[in-house]
C-alpha cells in the first residue's frame, strides 16, 4: 500500500468515527473518488473478506 493509500485509509476510519470536520470530510471524499488505486485496493479487500467469510461458513 502506498503512502497516499494509507493516508486515505486512515482518513476513512476517522470519517467513520466522526472525528473529521465537514471540510476535512469533503476533502477526503474528493480524494478517494479521484484515487483509482485506492478504490481497486478497497474492491480487492472486500472481495477477499467475502470469500473468506463464505469459506468459513461451510
């Protein structure tokens, strides 16, 4: 994970926790939408979580 992806991930965690101001949240969301690499990372992470959740249910 690149430094930018790590920073965006930490920002998303802070957004979910409600610790960002409105302006900080808006800036972060703008960056996430423009970050193709971060979105790809998130999609892969989600797919892996779903896969292992389904494997463990069998």
